[in-house]
C-alpha cells in the first residue's frame, strides 16, 4: 500500500502549498494594513502640526492682547491724572 501513502503525502503537500499561498495573502493584507496605518499616522501628525501652529497663533494673540491692555491702562491712568490735575486747577487746590 505504498501508493496510498504517496497519495496522502501528495495531497498533504498540496494543502501545504495552499496554506503557504494563504500565508502570502495574509502577509499582503498585513502590508496593506500597515500602509493604511502609516497614512492615518501621517494625518495625525498633520493635525498635530496644525494644532501647534494654532496654539502658537493663540499665544501671540494673547500676548498682543496683554500689551493692548497695558497700553489701555496707561492711557486711562494718564487721562485720570490729567483730569485730576484739571480739577485741582479748577478748584484752585494746592
């Protein structure tokens, strides 16, 4: 009965080739999945870059707002001092 053993071995080797083909298909799918992962990762890095640029603009805008606020306080302080000086002169206060 060696021919039956050879037949089983032949069928078994054919299944091994089919398993190998499925392994290559799985490997190709894994490569495609990793490519999609890299594309998604690139989008994440682009979004992070936009977030950092936006936060930098927000920081610069808030710094400009603080300078504007300081200038406004200085102008209002000068206006208050000028009006107080005017009142002193109006009422002839020493």
